[in-house]
C-alpha cells in the first residue's frame, strides 16, 4: 500500500509521524494533506527499509504494519511536556526515526522546522552512525514531505555524464548536497556505471532519490529502438533498487509537436526531446502516455511517486507560457487524476525560464489545472544572459515561485548550460536555493520561519560574532570571509572599520538597546578568532580541478585531443 492509500483509509504511517515532527505539526494533519494529494511523501518501501535493492525482511514488514496500527489507534489528548507537543510527549510507540524536534540552533517550540537546520547541524547528523542505518545499507530514508501547506523544499541534481565523473564522485556530491540543505536529490546520470552509481547513491542517502528512467532506457540503443517492454522493465528495475520518485514525461503528446516550431529553443527537456524524436520516427503517440497505467501499477507496488515531467518546458524567456507549455500542462492535469486513481502519489514539474512577472500566474495556473498537486519547478531563470551565474538568475525566479506557491525548487548551479556541476557547484546551487526557499517560507507566513532570522539579527546587533556564525546557515564560510580581513572578534568588522561601525555606535546609544535582548556584551579586548579549518583555508584559496584536456593541463591541441579521447571512450554500461 502507498502512503496515499494508507492516508485515504485514515491510517497514520511512521512516515507521516516523522514528517509531522519535522514540520512541527501533527500526524493527522499530514495524513489529511496526503489523502487530498496536496502533499506527497516520496518513500519507496525498499529505501525506507534500507534494503539495498532487495525486498525488506519479513520482520521489517510485520513491524511496519504494527507501527501503523499503534500510531493510528494511539491514545489522544496528550499533554505538552519537555517542550514537546502533546502527541509527541505521550507517544508510546518505538518510532524508527529521531523523535527530537529540530530547527535552527536556537529554535523554540514554535520554530521547530527541520529545514532550518544549519550546515554544521546537518554534518553532525550525517556523521552519526546511529542515524537511520538501513537493514543492509549504511543509511536509509528519513522521510520528508512536499506540498504547499508545508515548508518549501529544494532538490539537487547530480549525475555522471559520459565525459565526466564517477560513482565515488557522485556519492561525494550526495554528501555535499545533503549537508548544504538538499531535501531530495535526483540522479541524472547518463554515463559511467549507471546501476552501480544509482544503488550507491540510494544506499548512502537519507533523502528521497529521484531519477528520469528514460535516460537508462536508451543506454546501448538509440531512442528509435526503444520499445514498450524496455520502458516497463527499466521502470521496474529502478523501483526495485529503491528509487523514490520518477520523472515521467507522459504529458508531451504527438499533437503538441507542431506548436514547438515557433520557439527559439525548441525542446530543452532531454526526456521531452527524446520522446518527440520517437513519436516522429514511429508516427505514434508518446509511449509514456500510452503505458501510463502500466507504469502506475509498477510504481504503486513500491510506492514510487510520480514527478510528471514537463517535456515541453520553455528553454528561454521568449518561449515561456506559450501554447505548447500550456497544452502539456492540461495533459499533466489529466494524468494527476489518473495517478491518484491508481493509488500513486504525484507531483508536477514546472517551467525553467519565465519572466519574473509571469511566475505567479504560472504557479496559480498549475494549481488550478493540476488540482493542487505539489508543483516542483526548475528555477525558473528570470533572464537568459548570465551563463556562469545561473544559480543566481534562477534563485531570483525560485524565490518568487516559492512565494507564489511552488512546493519544491529544483536548484540550478553555476554550471547550468555550460558543464557538469562539481561538488563546489552543488554547494553554490544548494545555498542559492536554501535562500530562495527560506525567503519564500517567510513571505508565505510559515509559522516560526522568521524566528531564525530574528535570532541571528539579535546576535548581529550585539556584535556577538561566535553566535552570529553559529546561527548562520553556512557559518564556516561566513567565518572564513570575516577572518580573511580581520581574525579577531571585536566590536566592528573590516567592512566599515571601528569609527564607522553603525552597529557599535547603536550599541553605545544605550537607550536603543541594540542587541541587548541577548545579554551579550563584547569584551573590551578583542577575542582571537578560533582560526580557520582546512576547509575554510581551501575555500579562500581556490576551487575545483580542471580536466586533463584543459589548456592549463594539456601542452598543446594534440595533447588536449588525446586527453579528450579518454573521456569519450569511457565505458557506459547497459542496465541488467
Ligand atoms: S563594521 Fe559595518 S558591517 Fe561590520 S559590523 Fe559594523 S556596521 Fe556591520
């Protein structure tokens, strides 16, 4: 049974209870949102168990049903205790997830939002070997939920390409993504050892993993050779591995293709363009649309969530909100209902390039057409002329999207449009999108979201540098930048200097009492900075390694071409 089916029957699952702790609400609120389809919990049963691509043990399955029974029928009316809400304080169930609520370092009962944890808090949790170990894997899924009624989530895309990266590098990128705030991660590998890489990511991930199965379907064959059996076989294989959500481009139909002709950038979705080629070659309807019910049956069996792909998404501002995009959106609205009828959870993917003034309209239209299914948008970029900085151009659009109702923001890194992201780019993309998501939560009035900002502002006004860096999302970087100029903690910083420090001057006007609520008074003598870690030193020094064929490493054109051949010939293995 899927989370959707449990919710419709009024049952509370361990995942709903865990999500309630993370979102600072009750399991019944989460259950009712899941039942309505406004919220999804992407949680493949194999990833939940950490079964390493196998079926969970009989003991795990029996225990699961027992937990559902206990949670659904637990006594009501608990009393708040130890800062915990009543339902949690009185919980007499051995939940297989951390029970303590979490939030930013000084969170209160009102602001216990898991998404607001800082990088060091996340690092500590990931380093804890007792934190969600799987039946057969180092880690298993710690469930989260996506939907407008909850805090905004962010997704990070990683994946090896035929010319760059390896399984170890991708697992390392997963670690970076998790510690810098990714709530879900998509493995978009199109090269290397695809199966091995996907399983390694799943086995080490505590966040839901999504894939685009069509990428694996064309390994070892051309798109024209793709047949129905392969589509179903690859979907089943990835579901068995434990993938939590699939991007399926079932909304792009044959009759939409003439609408693409007027566009500047045509089809920019890889899945959309591949399927368009298949449809034109065979003069047949989109096979993902034709097989939708069969794919749903496979996904239901493992509780894989749909992320209905926008194969016709606009690839530039000029193509945004055009008839092709809207024609596909209406098909996606139909597929949302079909997925729900099949008992499968479903969210909908949204556009990647949209002028700022059209973003809210796009969010509202999707909500209406897709019956409030969670909207998962890529950016969107609000201008096309800043390649190299597209984590910024897209974070501007993502902030507006979050404010206007997007449930999850798919990050864009500085490498968008120009190359495959490295770990540093994953960090830059995640942080840009944490900013967008948090700004959206504040603008939407998510209860308690702004407490984090207010706590940091008090520390800043008090010139309390240690507290300032403790509360900063990425205090490591903030500390490194502070110490680059002035490695003492004193009552000013290098930006304005002593005489011009308005924070210091405000503190001296005692009746204003800036920052005094915190009771911190900086020492008259400046405190020595704790010093930089190796990571902070590296951050200040340089970033990234260049490929062997880069002109910095290759002596001449001939040497560069020789190095390039090595990447082109990388062995790409077909799925078993
Ligand atoms: S010197 Fe300027 S930037 Fe630095 S703490 Fe004072 S007011 Fe803020």
